[in-house]
C-alpha cells in the first residue's frame, strides 16, 4: 500500500515530441505528489508538484495531470529537448513530517532520453 | 549559496572498514535528511533531523548505520563495519521544514563502493 508504481522504466523520445511518464499509488492518505528530475552524477531536484485539489498543474513545458479517483498521476513534457534527458522520479507523501516508509515514497524512476 | 555539500564524492573501501560520509546543509535550513539510492531499491529515506535532533531513524537498515548532527551546519552518516551490500549512492538533503511542503534540496551524493 505504500508503493508508488511508475512506468515506463525507460523512454526514448525525439526532440520536439511529448514525453509522458505515469505513476500510480494505493494509499489514499497521500496528499502531495512531487516529481523529481535527476541528472547523472547529481542529486534529485524538485521539478513540479501537485496537490489533489486540482487535476492539472502546468509550469512551462512540464504538466502534471492528476486523477484522484484512479489514484494516478502523470508527468507530461511538451516539446521535449535533449537537455531534458534525465531520470524522473514521482513521489507521493502526506503533508506531514515524514515517517520512514510511511508517508514519503518514491517511484522507481524513468530514464528519459531525448534524441536530437 | 553553494547548496548542500557532501564529501567525499566517491569512496571505495574494503568490507569491514568504517566509512564516514559528511554533509553540510544549506545555511538556514533546519531539517536534514539522509537517503540511499540503489538500482534494486530506488531512493530510500534513512533518517532525518530537525533542529539537529534525530526525529526518526527507523529507515536505517541496521545497527551498523549511525548518523549524527552535532550542529546546524554538519552531519555525518557512519557505517561500521561496512559490507558489500552497502554499496550505493548516499544523498543528503536539507530543507526549511519537515513537511514535504518545504522543498528538499539534495546534495550531489557520495558513491560508496564496498569491496
């Protein structure tokens, strides 16, 4: 119940295309859904986040779509660029101080490659 | 600000040796988190501190792992004795608060290899 499932494991997209990464969760108590971007040799960095009171959040080329009833959320990268090539992690948490394995869970990650 | 600083960036050690990883959080941040990242288990939260006090260490895998935060600008994660299965990238992150509402800023990580 604490897992966050993420797909696909890897994704190859042509420059200018749309990259879509999907995540699903089980725990209905989760109320904060961030996406992290990680470049090789670097730590993860917060990219965009959403709360379940909205169904979509857009920041530049990055959009989170959230389906509360299906317990799914996805990241869309419009006009994908080679510089977007990185590993993307979704996460789910309760907006309370984290407790190990209880309320701050990361997905396994998606390795995105954007071809020039 | 220089961001979260971790040292060393790479550590190779033999099984049974003591390993100490170091972290300097962003100045002004009162919360510090230690994570471990492996291909098999992904990103795992090990322990976190608030105002230099360990709040929850139940994510620490074994008694061989220990973490301290003697002051607001320094934390260590120690593994004694180390084992090959401890090989991973260890990240330190800091934030202005404990809840996920406050963005966690990750350091560059320490890649640990135990042979």
